[in-house]
């Protein structure tokens, strides 16, 4: 998940991760790691601005642009279609575009990010410290 979206999840500001497809529904009921790649989403602040507080918006502009690491873990309580009532938790308009969400809880930033190269979609990290650092 591109920063700053990944940062917002790690901070607990974004508790629904959305996509325009439902291919991640198999993650419901599982713990996942949130990977922040090196690439920064330049449109994120514009898209999320209506749903961020003034303070959150200001802090987001100053996030360090560090990526290439798993930065937090979260439990996917459920997955499904989202609507306008989910926009604040998703930090994006969920009314004008059909979106599907992963409803996250027990979000926990890692004490130390786990540097690793990510991939698009669902992938599994099998590093030597994966279990110790993720749990």
C-alpha cells in the first residue's frame, strides 16, 4: 500500500483499506502485514483531504518518505462492499466509486519496520524474523 495510505493505517487513522475490486476478500479473518513501498502516492493527500482533520493533513505532509518495509500488522475483521458511511474510516470517497474494503482492527505498528521488497497483490513474507517481529 503506497505511502501515505500505509502510514495512515499504521497510525490508526485509516481502518478500512479499499480497492475497486474484491480480490482481497480471502484475507478476512487473518492477520496481515502492511507493506509501505518506496513509491509515494502523490494524489493521496488530495483524495484524503476531505476526511483528514487539519492536524492530520499537516502531519501527513511531513511524513518521512521512507519505504520498502512492512510497517504494521492488522487483523482483517471482514471484507466487503463499502458505501458513503465508510468514507471517513477509509479516508477516501466511497460513494461515487464502487469500492470494496478490508475492515481492519487490532492495528499495531511494528517496533522496528521489516525491510523487504514488496509485490502487488497478496504475497507472503518468509524472512528469518517474520514470526518474531510480526507477533
